[in-house]
C-alpha cells in the first residue's frame, strides 16, 4: 500500500514538473522590452540627441545623417542597441557599404590625429551572443560579394594596422561558430576564399593557429 502511495506521489510530481510548471513559468516571465533593437538610451544618454541620430541613420542607410551626427554632433561611434548591436554592425548587416567604409575612414582620421578625447571604433565590439562586425559583414543580407570583400579587407586591415592584432579573424560566437562557419552558412565562395587568404597570411606572420 505504501509503495503504491509513493508511486502515486512521484507520478503527480512528474506531472506537475513536466506539464503544469512550464505553463506557470511562461505566464510569469517578464515581458520582453519593445525597444531592444533601438539605441540603448541609458548607456548613451550623454549627447543622446546626436547618438540617436547617428544610430538611427546607420540602420536605415542615411549616410548624410551619419556624417552630420559624427562630424558635427560628436556622437559615440560605438553606439549600440540593448542587445549590444552597434551602428557599425547594423550598417554591415543591412549592406550599407558606403556607411561601413565611411566609419572606417572616420576612425582612421581620428587615430592619425591622435585625438584621444574622441571615441574610437571598437573593432572587436560584441553583442550578448558574441556576434561582431566581421560576422555581420560575412552574413550581410544586403551587400553583394565584391562590396562585402572590400569592406572585410578594410576592416581587417585597419584592425591590424591600429591594434597590431587580428582578433576578429579568430572570434567565435556563443554557438562556437567562427568566420568560416559564417561564410559557409552564407554560401558565399568568394568571401570564404577571402577569409582563408587572411587566415593563411595571419598564421605565417604571427604563428597563430586557426581552430575549426
């Protein structure tokens, strides 16, 4: 009799855990904020007006708006949304190659002038899921192969020139996927070959090893 009672209790407990509890959890989950993909206004509240104009312009492909916000308004070039996706990442993902190249050139000018008071482009900036600007370029939904390759070459060349390192080539995201995984998913042979060439060159120059 006792054994049957214990079995009944265990069955009831299992039913609660696997059938009832998930529904309770779903009902009590916090509501996901609607502005996750908008500028993180709390983080970038300093010069908020200019940061917002810069970020929004980069997302929609408004080169003039990006230029005005950076050159006149002194917006933070690393402005990002609440998921950590920067304006540079958004421009890369959306295929706005003119904005991508402009931001890299703008950063170049600041570094040449050695203006330490200004925010410099954070090449290895990542999202919460460890996505970065190189991944965005590789997986871009709106950029053709040749433009993507030119942007990738400029990005990787600038990173090496200004930081002396090539960390972007060896980054992995939260799924443990690297640049070659991203290129394979994108199905772009030309971009894949470009990345392989960069990896071969990096390994020869720095003695670094690429783990797949």
